[in-house]
C-alpha cells in the first residue's frame, strides 16, 4: 500500500462498545505495515480539540483485542458541535501533522468526520455501537457481545422467575432502536418483545400472549422492553400487575451490556474493518464509512451513509409473533 497519508489519528467517540480496542489494534498495525504512523486521540473529539494525543506503536496495542471498553477513552463533545470547537480541532490536526483520521462510533461520530473532511482532512468512519442502529451497515461492532451479555443475564433471571412463578420485565439498551431487543428476545425465547419502532397495543401484544401462555400451563414469563419504548419497563410492569394480576419484577440491564470481553464475531469484524479503513486511506480515498453488508465489507460516502435508513429485521419480528402465541399471521 503506497499513500500520501503519513500520519493517521484514531479516536473512539460516543458510547463505547466491546471490540473498539480490536479496531484500534488493527488500524495501528495495518498502518505500520503500510509505512504510516499512528497517533491515538484520547476522549474522542474532546481530545482532538485539546491535543490530547499519544503515539501508538506496534507493542502499545498488544493484547488489547480481548479487552472491553476503549484504551483511548470515549466522550461526547458538546464543544465540537459548535463551529469554534471544530475550527480548534482542525487547527490541532494541522499543528500535529495528522493527514487522516479514523473515527469509531455511531452517526454522531460520522457527522464529526464529515465536518473534518470538508476541511481537507482524510477521514474514514467505522461503525461501533452496541445498538446496531447505523443504517449503512448490517452489523455494528459491539452488538454481538451486548446480545450475549444480555442473554446471559436473562438466562439467570429466568431461573429465579421460574422458581417463584413470576413475570420478568427486562429493559435492554438500544437508544431509539429495537435491534438489540429483537435479537435478545428471539434468542432467549421471550413471551413478548416491545420496541420503539412499533406502537404497542397492550391488550393484543402483551396481555393476550401472556394469557395464552398461561392457558397452556406456563407460570413464568419473560418480557423484553427496548429502552426507547414509552414509559419503559416500569410502565409495562405496572400494567401487567394491574391488568393480569401477575407478580412482576423489573430489571434494567443498563451499562452492563456495554462492557466485557468482545466475542469472536466482534473481534473479527473489528479487525477486518480496521484493516479496510487503512486500506481506503492508503488508496487515497476519504470521507468513507466502512460497513458490513451481510458477510461482505463495503464502504460508503459518509454523507450518503448518514441519509440511509434501517428498519428492524422483519424476519425477527415475524418469528417472534409466530413463537410467542401473539396475533396469528399465516406463514407466506
Ligand atoms: O449508544 C449506545 C448506548 O449504550 C445506548 O444504547 C444508550 O441509549 C446510550 O448509549 C447510553 O448512553 P450513556 O453512556 O450516555 O449513558
């Protein structure tokens, strides 16, 4: 790989996600292999504004792929949203001789990269968030680990719910999206899954499946609620207690889902995407987002990627309806 890029900065921004460290390692090692230098920017765009940098050599990224979190720390910078903050970040890049920047995060991170690209800095984004809510990519780094972490907790909860014949209402993360909730719901065999993309009809979609399950002899129930659902897990639990007279407990899984050692899928995707980001820069490309398209790794223009939209996996929703005894749909 021959390139006009000599010095790449790398930052992680927004909510952290397991696998971010594996991206950092991949970017650093691929860059060194291609004759480029790498610099870590700490605390996302905040560090870019304030020149909070550290050199990243071959050994400095050794043994980090298996660790959760991000060795570069992460932040959401309000200052960078203002033109003044952006100008400061651009002049810091110039002062420190950064020709290119790789940013790992979500849409907010990509909007920041777009603004730097417009100032002439070569940029590539990599989708990293447990929410899997980045429209241009079928997969985001951290999602698989978060699904597995949530699943492990839900399996434990099911043991105690079964012993006490209770209903468990579990709130999973996802910001405004229900991808994590659907995946976890399918995997744990939930009685009901509620997502923010769909307005819930409590009677048809919560009460009825629980009644059917009760009639079939079930005495414990697992309800998965995505955090973006209005009134959240407590609201749903309140109605279940009031309208179905079921002893109900709420568990908010929260930030537990964002931690832990990344799964093999996250480490592999992170490593491939990091490699691809440097390959694009080495080819003289800029303003790109690396994305997954099924099993393939592709790239898009950042501005176009930010315009894309992504719905919930229709297969997940269909299978959930079929397996949970809710509204009956013929299989087509
Ligand atoms: O985007 C990742 C995410 O964990 C969302 O699922 C959640 O809504 C949000 O970040 C929580 O952010 P914070 O770290 O600010 O609590």
